[in-house]
C-alpha cells in the first residue's frame, strides 16, 4: 500500500487461517489524512485491498477520517462498483435509505439479535459484497459477528457428509410470511408490498411467479411465500466452496410457519431439514465467530459469498450503516 502510515495490523480478536488473519485489519495512523486523501488512497489500492478481501473474507478499516453517511458513501464510491439497491431487493428487513447507496443496517430494536446469514441468500437476488460503517458504537455489545462459511463447510464435510450431500443433491427452500404492512419490531418485518416492490395483489403474484415462488394469501392479509429450490453451497471468490444460504438465521430466528402448513426451511424436494443437524451446524458456526468490536469510524468490507454476518443485541445508542454491491 502506498502510504506508509496505513498498515495491516494484527489484533487479539482475529482468527488465523492458512490464508491469513480473519478479518484482515488495516489501520490508518496518518492524522493529516482527510476524506479526499482517504478516497484517493482507497482507489489507488483497490487491487491490494480486494486481494486481502478474497483471502480473508472480511477487511476492517480503522481510524480513517469517516464520520457521516456521506463520508461512508464516498469511501465506497472509491472502489467504483455498482450498488445493489435495497428497493429492488427481496430483503425481509426493514431499513431506511440515507444516501442512494447507504442505509441503516436494520431497524430492529436493540434487544433483538440477528443470527448469522449470508445477505439475501434466501432469495434468488443477492449482493456479492457488503460494507458496514459504524457511526456510533453501542455502550455495550452490539458487535457484528462474522463467520467463514468455507471453513464451516469444511468442518461439515468431515462431520456430516450426508447432510452436505443432501444440500448438493436437493438444494433448499424457504417459507415465510410477509406481513400485510411493515413491522419494525421484527428483524424480518418487511411487508409484502415493500418486499416485492408492488402495490396490488395482482402485481405481487406476477412478481412471485416470475421468480419461481409459490404463495398463498392468508386471512389476515399477509402473504405466505415459498422460494424455488436454491443452492445451499456456492463457490466463493477465493475459489473455495462455502455454506452459502440462510439456513442458520431461518432455523434460529424466523417465525414458525407450520400453522400455515409449511416448514420454514426444507430441502428442495420438500423433505424437512432435521433440527438436530441444524443445531450441530449452528454450534459449529458459533465456534467460528469473530465479533467485530466496533469503534466509531470503522468500515468493514465483507465478501457475502464467503462470510456470514449477524448482529449482537446491544444497550445504548448504536448506529451501523450498510451498503450492498451487486
Ligand atoms: Fe444482513
């Protein structure tokens, strides 16, 4: 990197893998560096930084002069990649846009934790990368847990090869109920109109049909949807296979929809995914977690194909913003 005051560093919270530390940590010690200088530095070092991302799956940038959503937006812009807009996504989280690229990460209340997931892997449309920016760190907890899904899959191949084979052969599908309107109290409370980007039931059905979903309207005006069979394993940027899906978050966190006659997660042929297997996977993933210890001004760049993320519950005010890359 071309500024001697900006260096890779090691820290106690990192894990060590054969391809280096997870996450990679890049710290700025140049007190005179301003926003323009930061953006220029990021642009000039893009190749090096993206190599670090591909090796590690996550890069944490610390002590750069970034304090507002606009600063964060400018930093992301340095890499010149196109955004994945929340509006066109099928995300089930309630969010608020601050700039065209930047939005609040999740409006769910502080006591609600968010389980590990790959962003939007429960839909056919998902981003390749995510940027997080800590504008205000919580008084207590509020870290962003991250987990290497390629390492998790390696462990699953050793300990539960049959399950892995079922994922390959049958794929997986997800069922959830989209509320009649946005419910900001829930981590997955986005209403069907907003989720699907439509106004009427007819438009909703047309969008779902195009995406290969099946659906049913429920008596209270909510909409039960089931995805087409989606891959649960995918090749990550570094060429390794990763456990790329939403199974953990769905298993641990999503509302039970059995009252509506479906399992929230199933193999693609409709057979249920055994809860015992899911619990083992959750336990293995928990062992691999690194909790990103936010400081105000931090940016984390996460490879969505390789690394899962979540959110710890917190106390106090916390403001973590996000942006997605298509
Ligand atoms: Fe997320």
